[in-house]
C-alpha cells in the first residue's frame, strides 16, 4: 500500500498551463481532458493536508533569447510570456500560501530556485504531476533523483505529447525509483489515512 510522510513531502505541478487544456498551445498533447478533474482532486487533498504545493510554469521571452537548443527538435515556438495560453490554468493555479516558479528549460530544477525552496520547506519527497510526461515531468524527476530526493509521479495526472512517449517516460521514471508510479486515487487515499477528517 502506498504511504506518504506528509511532513516531508511537496506536490510539484509542472506546466499546467491554460493552452494545454484549451488546445490553444503550440504543442500537441494527449489526455488533458481526463487529467483536469483528477489534478484538481490532488490539489484539494494536498491543500486539506497542508502539504506544500509548488506550481511550475514554462515561460519564454518574446524575443526568444532564452530557448537555447529547445527548438532544435520537434517543438515549435511555445510558452511566450505574452501569450494568454502560457498562463497557469485558472483551476490549477496557485492560491494564497502556495509557490510559483518560472522556468526557461524543461527541468523544474534547471536555472530556478526550486532546490532552495525545497530546502527551506525541509522536504525530501516530491509528488509530481503535469505536462509533458515525457519532457518536463521526466526531466524534473531525473534531476530530483540525481539530487537524492524521493519522487512519485501521479501517472493519471500527467499529459504526454503522445501516448507512446507518455508510457515510455513513466517506464523510465520507474527504472530510477521502483515505486515511483502512483495513481491519483492512491495519493488521495494516502492523504486521507493521515488526515481522515478531510
């Protein structure tokens, strides 16, 4: 049975941006409609248990000076800070007491103050969800692993670029930490075990 030390855990929501769910994003996604209600339930459970929640948002300057090699592959220009679709989805955005981090690369650790925040929160376990499973979620999990954090990825709260890449990324993450893949319901039930009044 999946258990969680809520005192040492943070939930990290990666790139739940408006265009992912409206279809206005420049990138292609699979599974967004199914993820939205489940991600909302995860946030509600975490908020009820007072688990720190960190919202990560990929943002690029309109001059495109911070993309680096990101446009060398399959992705077109995306997540410009002037686009409405780049904003966090209104139902999955930060509320008072939560944290928001902007990033310029795929990993939530690269070039951000995420690790400083995690140290301040005295967190050693991350619960990840977001988009894309095979890019930003995967690379954040890898960097968490290499920094000796425990991580779990809520697989039915992740949105991939396509289904094959989605499942392959989940397999790769489980290779790093055997019990890494969990379901939304497992997370909620683990929280309810700690705080049954929620």
